[in-house]
């Protein structure tokens, strides 16, 4: 927790959320217990930043694309419960899909080094993730949706307030943004935890991606070319699309597959 001390203090002092100091301390302790119980690939500081985005909103619809072992999903379920919202978590539950991508670290001690994501990496079965949520999180408001995001995310029938991407593969990230950005409400936010990868920044900084794939000008991207956690805010003047009909609606209890 030492490395996250600054982020914890920032969360405890934040005026953006209405939790009491007692509630904030209890939340930090609970999130830390999850970290110790369920393996994850994020920092507590990153989760607290995402938690703040969730708690700022009333009854938010939260989407996570890329679940892995489920540590982040458990934590997001806790934050979403405090905000009175619903959480939809998407994953293959078979690990990283087959791919031929070669990535480069953006900076830090590993800056410039190449890496690949092998098929099956970060695999955790849906029952395993569900058990983690049942034991440590808030299962009543969480739905797990199995499949490739290219196929499942477009079927989500909901206006989304907060979306979190942790997909590693740039093809999956592109597909997720294409599916989720039109569903994001005005003032909503899309967050990527893949900022350690140069390709993530290259995609988000590509003006043609936003104009050709999404039909809009590039939005404000906080942390571009700098941070691992990237924040992409949707302008208040934008309008979400009317979601198509789907078996995975915000009011549907049968989204878990």
C-alpha cells in the first residue's frame, strides 16, 4: 500500500464524492482485502481513481471489458453498489484470444521493450470469477457476459455512464471503443488501464480513428502519452445512440452465461 499512499490520501480528501471519512476508510480497507485475496494487474491508485468516477454518478451503468482473474471486477462491484448502479463485465473467460500483435512498452523501466500477449494468458473461468464476486464483492448487481467483445459489446442494450477497458490487444480495444462510445451518455467517461502500451496511445491519438470509425472529433484524453490509466471524457453536448434490442439489457437478469 505504500506505493499508493499519495492516491489514497487524494481519495480520502476528494471533494468530488459524498462519502464520509469513515466510509472512505472502510472502502479502502475492503479494496485492499480484495487485492490480497484475488490476483490483479492494477494498482490501488488506479482503482480509487475509477471508483471516484463511479461514485460521482447516481445509479450508474458501469461496463468492464477485460475481467481476467476478477480482482478489478470485484472492486468495481463494490464501488458500483455504493453508487446504487449496475455492473456488466465482459470477457472471453478463456484468456487472451489468438493474435499476432507485438507491443512496445511506452515508458518507465521497461520503456521501449517489446512484449506479446500469448493466447490464453490471464485466463480465469466464469465460475471462478463469479465465486470471487460472491465471496468478496456485490454479486446482486453484477452480470458476467462471456464471449469476444467484438461480438458481445454491440449487443449491450444500455446507456453507459462509466466504461473500463483492460483488454491488452489493440484490436479488442478498438472494437470495444467502437461499440461503447456511442452508448456512453453525455458527460460519461471511458477509462483504459492499458496505457503502458504504446499502441494504446497511438490509437487514441489517431484523429482518423475518431472521425472515420466513430464519426466525431477526438475527445479530451487525460494522460495521453504519459499515464497508464487514461481518461476519455464524452462531451456533455454529445448524445448516446438508442441501444439496439439485446438479451443483455440493463434490466435483464439473464446476462450471465
